[in-house]
């Protein structure tokens, strides 16, 4: 838990919410709250409606701490913002649920980044970044956060924000999925606003963790339910399509059989054959047709045999495994050490990237890192540093001068009372004493200001700034280490196929974007064939089914294999 952090440049998010027009119940004893915590955990785990779940989280947190107001934000990692979800405020009689009240004008989201840097001025964004709990006894007396948004809201609504407790919502994967912000804890005895207690912080941290797990589980269940419904819908459509294919096939077979029977009947009628002739001939070994009774025909014996049917598909031959090699950073190709179609071993050098621009960035980052280190070291020893010592020496000198002026003023009073000096000299001594006292006050204020420049907030900011620059420096060093691109596996260098079906080759001096595919390595220990299958034939194929492959380049060779997969 922390209190007050770095000053910055963004407004704290506005918080005005309601809870059915009643103040939350005042917090009871520790045992009762722990029993309530167990009940809350069970209730949160059983709730399936997302809107009700979020509302329950804020209501529970307010009830356990006696808070007058509460706000809940959920993190949007894609947009890097905290999105408002729930507002409850007893005093202003406000109750907003963003999931249900889509038509209501909502406060803007809290930006987690400003100019690409973490927004540590807004208390909610600070908690979302650091994972720390922030407990502020009085917003108007606090330093370190920018509360101009809160104060502007109080001015427009007539509300008075005082005590504040901001807690991260961390799930079982140690991810911060949101922020819970409570406002104005109410003393149950006096009805006045009190600071949030340390026990409140620990209790709400536990509630927020249970709530984060419940929200994560609820989201996963929702996604699973939608995926199941989508799968069932797809299966139904596929089943209907297969039924249509079967019906078309059955009608075709019936049509062919009917045509064959009609054709056979017409043939026998035109030849003068009858069914009785055929039956009698079958017993005597000959067939009599009209007047040609002496003519004989041969009979063919019909035996039961296995019936086969084949499906011919045309496809494209590819290596059994193909790995794309991508550019580790944006830059030009400095040296090309391969030819397309060349066999390369695993780890063999393929090309080198030009690192001139990257080295320039690395040097700039190194300079910035050294400066941030020096700034951090200076702040760590700030109280014994040169500026503080100089300010303290000024206070000591001014204190001595003020004491001397006070002493002279006292002496002038005595001399004036005895009639030794004139009133003018007494007034001069009094003026000099007053000036020295004012000067001493200003020097002491200067010392306090110098000390504040090295407080914990400034130290935290310097430390995080150094870590940011260090992360950039490490990233640049890792990219420089990848300037030599080597083969990930043994195989043949082939030209990669782009998204538009075009083939792009790489030569020395070509500029590449970070992540661009440079080449591909094909494993030719085997090969695979990709082919399109007609819908009517899909039922004849199954995974693992044996196949024969004919390759135009080897017309006399039949390759044996099996079906690896069938996609939609």
C-alpha cells in the first residue's frame, strides 16, 4: 500500500455513482467481515450475468467499508485505457451500469499512456500500472496525483470528495483486469467522513482478487458459450448440406436405374424376346429368339466382389515442413550468403543486416540510460547532496543573522528606555529584525522545496524512467544480436509466397520492414500436397486414409501417403 505519488499532467477520472439511495452498512467487527468475505466469494462465483456481477462487486466493497461511493473500471489492453463500468453514489443518488445503460452518456475512459509513457498522474491508471493499493485520507490535502478532474466534478455537482481507496483487481493469472475505486468512508457512529482503515485496504484487496477471478471466469464462460453455439450452428449447416448431397445422389441413382430398366425393356421388345424365352433358355443353356431357335449364346456367371471408387484430386506439392525466416528489425540487407534452391544446414549463416541505424539508436539509448542512472543516484543521496547542503547552510547563516538582528533590537529597546539613543535608531533596529525574520522564513521555504524535489515520488519516477530506458536498451541489444540471420533448420532455401500469391526475392541492399518474411526453409525429408475437394466427395475422405500421389516430374513413380487433415 502507498499514499501519494508523482505529480503529472492528466486529470483524475470523475466518479459520481449511487446505490439505491441508502448509505452502505457500516463495517462491523473483523470476524463478521471475514464471514461476509466468504459469503461474497460464494456469491461472486455463482453469478453468471456480467452486469449483475460487476454491480455486486462495487456494492459489496462499499458495504464492507462503509463507503459512500464506488467506481469500477475494466482494462482495455488493445486501446490501453481503463473503461468505466459501474458508478454508485448514495449522496448524489446515482447508479449507472454501463453494460445495461448503453444510452447513458458515460465518462471518457482513463488513458493509461500519455505520449507513449505510463500515465502515473491519474490515481486509477497508476494503480493499474503498478498493482499497488492507494489510500488517500483527504483528496484536497494530498500531493502527488492530479485531482483537477475530481475537484471540477465536486464544483459542478456540489459533492465533496475526501477519503479515497483505489485497489487493483488481480486475477488468478496475476493479471490486472481492472481497478476498484471507493470514496468517502462513513463513520457509523458520527455519520461523518473518515479515512479508509488499513483493515479496509486488506479486506477490499481480497474482495477485488475474488472479483477479478469471477470476472475472468465469467468472460471465459461467455466466450466458450458463444464458441459452442457457433460450432453447433456450423454443424447444423454442414449436416443440412450433406443431406442435400445425399438426396441428390439418391435421386440420380434412381433415375439411372429407371432409365436402364426402360432401355432393357425396349431392347427385348424390339428383338422379339420375352421373359419366358429367357427363363427357359437359362435352364437349357441356350436362348431362342423368334425363328432362330438353333442359335446359342454364352452365359456369364455373376460373382460377388468388392466394389471400389476413387477420387482424383489435383494439388500443389510442398515440403513436409516449411519455416519462414523473418527480418528481426527494419533495415537493409548488408550481406547475402545464400542462393535460392541451395541446401543449408541448421545454424548456417544466411544473411547479415545493416545495423548502422540500430547502433545509432543504441548509442542514444545508452546515453539516456547513463543520465537516468545518474539522476537516480543523485535522488537516492538527495538529503546529503550538494543542493540540500547548500540550502541548509543558507538557513544556518540566515538564522544567525536573524538572531543577531533580534539581539540588537533588544539592546536598542534598553538604550532607548534609558534615553541613550533616539527613537529613529530603535525603529531602524526593529525594521532590520523584521527583515531578517522574513528572510529566514523564505530561506526555510526554499529548503523545504529543495527537499521535496528528492521525495519518494520523485525517486519512484526516476527509477521507473531508468527502467523504461533500460528496457529499450535491452531491446536494441537483442536486435543487434540478431543482425546475423541463420537457418533455423536443415533444408532447401525457397522463395516465400506473399499474401497476394506473389513471390518476393531478397538481394543485398534491399530494405526490409521488421517482421517481413525474407525466405523460407523447406524440409524435403518428405512432402505434402494441398488440394481442393468437391463438397459431394468430402464424405468419401477421412483423416489417415491411404492415398496414391502421381507427380508430373516422375511419371513412372507412385508415391504412397495418407490424409493428414481435412479443413473447412
